[in-house]
C-alpha cells in the first residue's frame, strides 16, 4: 500500500456509500474483483460466501475457549457453553467491525469485510489470572474489560502514529502476516501438532493436496459463483472424502445440545485491578497487529484507507473486547486468516462479512451446528490455508515491489523479516524475556513490526535515496 493511498483524504460519505454504478463497474474490472466493498450480492450468495469465511476462521474462533475450559477445569457442558459464547461474540463483533457504528470521533469499526474472534495472544495472561493469581473466570472477564478500556484509549492515538507506517513498513508487515501463518497451515496439513500420532501421514497430505488442487482449479477456471465459492467447495469435498475414511467423529455432534442460550456473566466478573496487569502487554500487541491486519484488508479490497479508518478498526477491537466478556467470551481481535479469501475469491463485499456475523450468532444458539463444523479434519483446512495465507504474503510482496530498494529500506525489510520469521520458527528463544518484552516479542508478526518501526525511525533517509 503506497503512502498516498494510506493518507488520501476520504470523507465518510465517500467511504461508506460508494461511487456511481459506472465507476463501480470500472473498479470491478480494474481490481479484478467480482464484488467490491460496497456491492450487495444476493442474500443467498452472501450467506454462502459468509459461511465460507466462517469455515476458514472456525478453528481460530473455537480453539481459545477450549483451552480456557481446560484451564478452568470445566466439564463438557460448560466447555460447550464457552464455545457457543465465543461464536456469539465473534458474530456480534464481526458485524460491528464490518458495518461500522456511530459518528466521528466515536465511530467504531473500519467498515471493511472482517471476521473477528478470540485471540491466542491472551491465553498466557488468562492462565496467570485463572490459575496462578487465583482470579478464576470472573477475574479473567474483569481483566478483559479493564484492558479493553486501554485499547479504546490507544485508538485515539493511532492517527499521529501512522506517520511511522510508510510503505516499506506496511509492505513488510503484510508479508510477515502471510508468511508467519504458514506453519499453521503446515500443521493443519500434517493433522495436528508435531509429535501427535499420525502427524504427517500420507493420507493427511493427500487430502490437503486434493483440496488445494480443487480450489486452485475452480478459482482459476470456474465461472461466476463457482469461482467465488471455490474455497468452500474445496473444503466441502475434502470433508466428504474424510467421512468414509473414518476421519470424522459424528458422536460429538450427537452429544452436543440442540439449543444453548447466552447468559450475562454466567461465571461472574471481578474488576480487581491487579488482574489487568498481565493483559496490558496483550492489548499493546493487539493494537500493533490490528493496524497491520486492517492495512492488509484495505490492500486486498483496493480501499483507500485514512488514518481515521485504521483508528476505527482498532477501536472496534477494544469495544469488542469490552462487550465480549458480558456474553461469556474473552478479548477479540481482527483475524488475518480471512484476508487471503478476498483476492482468492475476488469478493470484497462487506455484506458478506456481515452475513458471516449473522450466521455465527445463529450457530452460537445451536451447538450441534457449531460442532458439525468443529469436527472438520485439519488436513481439509490445510489445503485451503496454504493458498489463503500465501495470497496474503503475495499481497505484501506486491506492495514492497513499489518500494525503492535502497540501502536503508533493504536494512528495514531484511531485519524485520529475519526477526519475525526467526521468532515464528524458534519461539523458545524469547520465552524467558521478562514481562512486557515477552508479550511484545512472542509473536513473529509483532516482533517483526516492532523492528520495522524502530529502524524506520532511527535510520534516516539521505538525500538522493
């Protein structure tokens, strides 16, 4: 994303209302998008493509509540409730982020097609509060809400900070987001984590390969909706193939309850200030990563973002983390996984993301539906993930291609990529860093972003560069 694109002025009406139909048609052709940001696909198409977004993000949404349930020692019933609460919060927050609510200067939501969900960055702080500090789930929820206030405050300082995000930084961050997610897709292809029984079994790789080929061929040669929904079609085919192979356990669907309604503060809430301390670093990291993810989505949707748009996106993260504990979930973050779907399926419509939010809310009320998706074999997601995450990385490379590769910029790119990838491949290296440093550098994305930002400030451009 070039600097002019980031800073180009855009009033609210232009950004949220769209241009004339003729101009919109030209933009569709120029940007190779079937549906642009303000397009409104038919309801049936929006629901289909919305479900496609859910499938690709589902693992990330439900993983954290399952981990939290284990920390809290919950039984199956309460574990299922945490999953349903996470789906509900994800749906509500995705709609807010994608639609945008309120007026300046209190507007919440970037207005970009976005899926939000519970964030892994808060798992370690959650463990400290629930077990080490003895706060339990009530302390966890209270700390989430108090920390969210910090993120809301920080969102009003995004605009002056954006001058530190020139294209050499944003392009590097976008590339890092895609590349650092690759190990996730590789583990999906393998069927779990390194060391798990059956990890890397030929059948897992074969299923992922089938899904990958189907998506690639349909996306390239399919017509109309077939091309746009290529990821969902590939995943469904892969899912069906896994059933006769005995890789899908439907007993979990049978045991899941039919209906589960949300309850406000089911496990209580404790606003003890001492519990918020472990969350401070997590929210600082979330701000950094959200700026990067919003820029990625702006890039792939071909949307001219103002500094205010990015601040609104960060504000939606904070607001979502403030209201999610009320529904029984934890802090949320803007997901980067789905950014890869937009250029791959050529659908940038915010209506699709809003439809996905609505479907998530419905699924939260019917645990059997949620379970049916959650039992999907990992290799199926792996075949889709490698394409989606690779597409994000390619968008970052495309952005960097517009950067002048002088000595200064080469140092910034090389250092940020090396640190970001290094931390991703060897996270144990930074595991013993004290306090806030551990949180800031525990993610390859945040570590690389920090390096890029610092070098961009201290390495001054010289005349002629």
